[in-house]
């Protein structure tokens, strides 16, 4: 992002949480838990990768050449439905 771009603090906080989840995926910490807890933690941890993918795609094109990130996100969501 350029220096004049605004940062969204809420997204940054969620990216930090998602980064911790990615560490949880790679460390296999859920393998030490009982089955139900392991399944739940694996489900929660697995949300981190799509979150990074979506937020990166949203902020990759913030200029108005292609309508900005919101337009690209809307087109991507509607194409996947």
C-alpha cells in the first residue's frame, strides 16, 4: 500500500488473529486436544487462510482503474455463486 492509503485498524487486528491461527495450523497444536475440541479448533483455524486471501485481494487494487477493491470483491463473489 502507498503511504497515503488509509489503514483499517479493525482489519489489521483480525489479520493478527488470523496470523496466530495460521501458526496454530502449522504447529498441529489441536492434535493434543480431544476429538470434538480438535475438530472445532481445526475449523476455526482454517478460516485464517481464506481471510488473508480475501483481504489481500480487496486491498490489492484500491485505485479506481477497475472500480477499486469493492468492485473486484463483488465480481469475485458473484462469480463463485
